[in-house]
C-alpha cells in the first residue's frame, strides 16, 4: 500500500498556504482493492471532489456514511486536532484528501448525487452534521481553542455513532464558506473618508424662490388667498436701481437737447462770405 496511514497533506502538515475560497476535504477509509479508487491531490475544484465522492460512495456498498461540515475550516487547523489524528491513524485503509478545494465541497450535493445514482432509499444511512463556524477574523489563540473544541465535539459524535451501529462506515469531513465571508464578496457602495469641500458658496444660485413659488400653489399655503400686490413683489432692488439710472440718463439727455435747441444765430452769419473772394471784396471797398 503506497498511501501512508496518516494524512501527509492535511494532518501532518506544519504550514499550508491556502488559496482564497479554498477549503479542505477528507474522506476515509478508501479501499485500495477497488479498480479505480479516488486519488488524493493538493488542489481540486469542488465539482471534481464531489463527483469522486459520489462515485465512490455509490460503488462502495456501505450503508453508513457520516458527513461533517465546518464553515471556515482550513487545512492548517488539522494540526490542532489530536483526537481526529489518532482516529485517522487507527482506521485501516486509504484516504481521499484534498487540502484545497476551490469553492468547498458541499455535503448536500454529495447526498443528492448518491440519491440520483443509487436511489432515494440508499441515502437513509447517510447522516449530515454541521459544526460551529471558524471565523477568519479570529486571533490565533482563539482559533486554536475553537478548533480543539470542534475536535472534542467531533470525537464525541463519532463515538456515539459507533455505539449505535457496529457496521463499517465512511467518514467525510469538509470545510465551507462562512456566512460573513460570503457577504464580504458583495460590492459595497463607495464612501469617502472626508466630505467633498463646497467652494464658492457665495456664487451658488438661489433656488429658494422656486420653492416659494411652488409652495404658493399649494392649497395649504396661507398666502394663496392674498391680493395680487400683496402676494408678489413687483419692485426688486435691481429694478429700482435700473429705473433710477434711467431717470438720470434721461435728465442728462433732456439738458443736452435743450441746450442745443436754445442756440440763437442770425441769418447774416450764414450769408457772409468767408473765403478768398470775400477778402478781395473787402480790400476793393
């Protein structure tokens, strides 16, 4: 048997650099007597892992399967689960182990696939469990503590299930996305750190007049029943200044026209010859 009895990729790894949205998958025991047992690999898609699990569960003939899901589980968390490591070492047979499953394998998809493959009556012995979620924002010490709690809880569940049935079973343990990580992927509206500065507020257009006129059309406005000259303003400061300047200009024009019209010139001034001929006539006389 070429595969080791302990997990070389998940359980004995000291450090594992997980991809984003990638979660581990563990299924055991795997009988090496099968013609084409599923092969472990470092990385795989969720569809490929689910297909391998469905095919093996359908062909193994075992009626008992326990499927555990823990949101937020990462491959490096297995090094803090000593009870699960001892249980894995005590199981004879191979393992299907994928430290990084893109998207995370879904146990409900595996159960539905087996039901379609073998029939709904064959999934009566398959039981699904979901453990407490491991949030990504946890501190290292807090996360290790929660992982050890999950290890104890998982060991108690398996011990109780083994007491209920003496038949051999298939154990599946997989991670999944947490509810918070799925909401973080949503696009949130952009928010500015500081409000946009408003410049030249003195040049802003006064739009209050429009709102006043709009409010005047309302039946609830108390000014709606006032007379015309009390309801509207007909002489604004700009109009008053324009009229004043116009009166001054008209007064200047009147004075100029009056001055020109008051000029008195005799007709002889227009008949007197002022050219060279007029000068010669003066000399002759």
